[in-house]
């Protein structure tokens, strides 16, 4: 019995660019860097303003979970 493996040949390359996961992780890293910078510069006030800016996104996430999407 001969089994053939389903491997990609060197000529087959991915041409999609940066994946959505990589973009998401880069965005999260950038956001965290901005929050840390604001906290270092302005202290607790910078941290509180960052948390306040996140409220609409958290609310939207909770609504999406509730709806089931």
C-alpha cells in the first residue's frame, strides 16, 4: 500500500498577507502600549480614562454574546 501525503509544494505560497489573528494581536499590543504610556505619564487618571474609553466596546461585546453571535 502506498499512501501519499498531502504536503504543500514550495511553489504554493500564501498570498493573503497578514492574517486576521496577527492584526488582532498587533492591535491589542498597541492598545496596551498606549494604556501603559498613559498610566506612566498621567498616573491613575490615564488608567481611568482608558477604562472609560473601553466601556462602549465591552457593552457591544456583551450584547453580541447575549444575541449569540
